[in-house]
């Protein structure tokens, strides 16, 4: 009998509930049984005047953010929103997102962050699926009119939400600043269970429709509970947050941990490498999390300036393939830091942490991190049975920070095993007992002449070349071998390369000859999801076209 049961929270959401996991999470301190609003309110007595968020040239104190949140919560309740109702925000990394997030916790409503680069089709789908009651958008951001977009999609919405616009006026929505000014603070907020759904986040999947991931207040907090000490962070350390707060990493570190972990955040709404480097230096940031391009760009600036980032203690890099050489270089340019590859997903945010010591940098560069509070199974792709030590298989995980299922019940059916372990959809193995090496996505496995070939292994070799900026390896149809290997490569500026170069690199790395790509396609950029993941489904389709034309 499965240990997982369906349980409805106070707002009516159906959750995958494992009482044994919940009890262990509470006993171990992973679940603090508090909301982010509880943490915010508690901080006012001793830290109310401290800066908690820095957004461009604007600094906001804990008291300022919390006061605005109580006013917004009062407005939400006055509009008839009840616990479990959904509000959505499609915002850049602005301090107002924290006001919305805390207001949601005060009133018991669920937040649905939407990445700003999404447009009419994606936004329509998410607003309809979530039955959003209020939608917060910039009036305009990066020359895009969000209010106008809402006007275009309004007729396609089953129940159009109320529109609230930020940093500017719009005829089609309420102005955020005026709304706050007109509302009195919420004096007596309702009691909110930390086991209730707090976050609804749609996966930026590379195939199919997005799936709505459900996190409670407790599962959100569990990530930071383990990660803060693992990275040597202490109260008051500042986080540099370029990762979108509408993505799970940015949400956790830009919106949640400034309060739950007492780690103020420096937000960046538009990625500019020079500015990012300056902000880290100016504010003495100790930690950052970001996808591979963020770290690559920071290292480019460091090389050009012949400078270091001495304040950094930890840099967590993931979300896309991370070349080992990048981690080694980052360690040189950040002499007091452990930069490391990590592994996770929206459903299971951060499974792995850094090595315990900077002397173990090889583990940071050549594995995807040390397991933290996570039970992992590596199982055979065909039988589903555990493989032997060090052998490759599909990665399954169960941990306190794991989501409580998907919004659609049917999405849960094949996503978990009978014991509640989540199927990551990734292939990998365990090394040294507790370090994960992710060898690629299950769907990325290339079967060439009956041999299973990892795309990730080939990508790591190509990334070692100083002529390669980005690379993605996918399968290509082949009449002779069933599937062939196609490498899409973005060369560095002024660099050239061809199939002979790539073949030589594979040979020099000591890989089997069968892992040599049959085709190399030079491109100016790789297609990506809003969260920065490479759209390998599109590249596979392009590889099919290339194969047919050969």
C-alpha cells in the first residue's frame, strides 16, 4: 500500500501527503511551521529599520515592506479573496514582488509567479488554469506593454482577473501605489496553516504543456533551512539575485530567504554583467545563485578587469549544463568562495549542496553536488529496480523541500513511484556515496547502434575548448545506426571550429569513438525556456530536418 495519501489543505487544494515524511521534516527542523509573513512580522522588533531588499537605487527596510504588505493583504481580503484563491504576478526582480508575496501569506492566498518574457499564449494558459483572481504586471518593462497584452487576452479568459499595474498608470488597471495608499493596514490577519499551498509555479518544460507545481509554506522554507548552513552563510549576509524571482531559485533567494533566513537580497531586473559585478562588489554580497550564463559573464568581466570578487562565499550554479572549467576559473576569481554545480527542479528545488571544503573543488566542478537531506534512488530504466553503486540509472528523490504534487491530478500519475519518490527525468549515478553526477535528461539519451550515449558527457568535453561559448548535443535520425549524434555549437566571438575539431576533442578526452558527433551545426544562439533551459525538443526537430537534407 502506498504511503502517500491525497489530502486537501485549508484552501481546498488536493495534495500528495506522506505523514511519515511530514513528521520527520518537523522533527528535524526542516519544516518550521511558519509562513514568510510570520518571519517578517517577528523581524520587526529587532530589525525593522534594516534594509532587506535593494532594487536598483532603491533600498527598502523590513518595516517598509511589511507595512505595504499589510495594506495589500487588507485590499485582497476586502475584494473577497479567500484562502486558497490565486493571485498571479508577472514582474521583474522588483521589491514590490516581496510585498505581494508577504501579503499573500498574510491573507492565505496562493501566489503564481509568471516569468516576464512569457506572452499572450503562455499567460492566457496560466491565468485560466490557475483561476487567477488578481494579476499584477508592470505597466511597461523592456519596451513591452503588459496592460495592452492583458487587453488582448481578456476575451480568452474564463474569469478575467482584476488587473493591477506597477510603476506607472494604465487605463485598464488599478495602480499599485495608489491602491496601497488608499488601504489601511491589516491589523488582525487570519491564522494560516504552514501546510497550506503557498506557491503555484508552472514548469517551463521543454515538451508539452506547463504543469502547475504546488508548494506549501513549509516545503518552501525547507530548502533554505538546509542550504544556508551548508554554504556557510550567516545572518546579515547579502544575496545577489539576478535569477528571476518568478523562477524557483530566484523566488527562494530573492523573496523568501531575506525573511526566513535573514539574508537581505540585492535584486537585478535586467542582466548586465558589468553592473552585476559592480553590485556584488558595492554591497559585499556573499552568495549568488544563477544559471551558467550568469557565472560565465561574471568571469568574463573579472578577466577583463583583472579583478576578484573577494566577498563571495558561495555561488550555486545550475539550471543548465555547467562546464567543469567554469567552476575552476570561478574559484580563482572568487578566492574565498566555493562555486559549485547543483541539481534540482521546481518540484524538488535544491537537492545538492557544495563540498564541505574548498580543497574538494573537484567535487564542486565535476559532480552535481553533495546530497543534503535528500533520499535518492538510482533505478534501472527498464525494470525500475535500484542499480549497483556507481552505476547509471534514472534519478528519483524524496525530501522535505519536495513539492506536494501537481495542480492537475493526472500529472501526478507517472511522476512518482509507489513510495512517493519523484522521478526527476534525469539520468545519473552516485559517486563517493553521497555526490550526484547527472549524465543527462532521460529524454536526451542517444541510442546509437544499440549503445546508450549520454549527451551531457559529450557537452562537458566540448565546453573545455576556449572556442566554445555554448553547446547542446541531441540525437539525429540515422538509417545506419538508428540515432546519430548532432552537436549545436555557439562559438565564442571570432572563433571558428568544425567537425574535425570536435572529433579531435572527443579523441583527446579519451571518450569512445562512438561518442563522436556525426554532425556539428554552428549557431548564433540556442533556443531556451524562460528559465534558461535549452529547448532540446526544438533542436531535435532541427536535427531531423538536417538529417533529411543530407
